[in-house]
C-alpha cells in the first residue's frame, strides 16, 4: 500500500470512528437526531428522525407514523406540523419511515415495522432519557391504521400507553365497499367471485374496528367532519365500538376540515385547535401512567 493510500485509509478510519462516536453520543444528549436506523429488513434499512428534550428526568415519548395511502408519504414533510407542539410540551418524538406496499401482497407489512420501532425506542429508553412506560403512538391517515394494528394485535413487548389516530381508516371493509375513491371496476371485479369472502376476511383482519378489545390502550381520534377520503364516521364508529367493549376513547371533531394536517395548517383556527387537544390529551395520559407508577412504587 502506497503512503498516499495509507494516509487516505487512516483519515477515512478516523472519520468513521468520529461519526460513530457522534451518533452514539447523539443517543444520549438532548436535541435532534436524523436518519437513525431502528431496524433492518433484509438489505433495507428502516430509519427515523427524533427530538429529545433536555430534562433531568426521563421524558414521555411518541412514535409518529406518517400517512400516504400505504404506498407513499414522508416521515418529515407529512407530519412536520406535529413536531413543534410536541417538543414545546417536553415530549420526545420519533418519526419513522416504513416499508411501502408496492403491490397488494405487501399490504399490511408495515405493521411489523411500527412494532420494530416500538421495541427499538423501548430498548434505548435509558440512552434517550425517556420513560419506557410513557410511550404513545401518533398515526395519520394510513399511518393511523398501521399504528392501531401494531398494538391491537401485538404482544406485551409492543404495548404503549396511548394512541392518537388522525383521520384514520378504521373500517377497511366499509371503505372497500363504499368509498368513491375505489374505482367501480375494481369493486365489481371482486364482488361475486370465489375470492370475495377471502379478500374481505383478510381486510377485516387489518381493520382496527374488527380488532377492538377491552384491554386496548386509550385512543384519541382526531378527524375532519368534511373528510372526503376517509369519512368522519370511521372514527366515530370506531370509538363507539371501543366504548361498548369497555375500552377508553375520545373523539375530537375538526369542524369543516378535510383530509390531512398539511391542509389544516392553512387555517389558524383548525391548526391551533387540534394540536392543543392532542398535546393536552397526551399529557393527561402520561400523568395517569406516572401516578400509577408512583403508587406502585410506594406499595413495594
């Protein structure tokens, strides 16, 4: 090896060690983290961005799952309006990317990616200075369905304190049967075929409304009353089903709003209202957890 190549090798090694050390330090200090790998599926690296508050005590945290119809979306652009109010409230946030469904056979695969993110954040709780017992999920649109199903059909290792579901498709069977956004030719190609019952059964398994259980975490549904893509009734009916099962939920109706927080931001009234509700509701859920932990500690 020539002297020049050896020097280049040494410089590259030093840089890699420096960046490796910086990334590890980033897990422990307050501030922003970008492009951190939380899981790997084959050769695909799944990444997240995060904000960690400066606090002497472990902070509560949320994992954010963006929307995009299961086939698109961006963990930064689509959910950016949520970042500042969460940070100002002293809540750590982790916004994740996940596998997109490139064809119908991959629909729902990202549910496991959300679970991987939950496990990752919990495993790094001490390094992130967050409270593993005070982690919530926030999902918007398709991301809300993924977040919901991640906990509804997940084990204790992916249990979370609460879920905020923004304009979430909770009844996929109803959407398939009734949504004007699904072309008639596709709907007609399924109806009356030998595959119809199998397809509907598979979609039902991925529908939050068909997976309600009494022990599920509390949900806050935030939904525009004029949503043309995912009807407001989807959140209303899901909350009704939860309450009948003995689970806890709340519905916050955004009057006259359509689909998507990026659009909501054009109205100061809408933008401030739903964010204030989201933060105050999360804070109430996190306080409940902290109080229970303190009582349990006192008894032991």
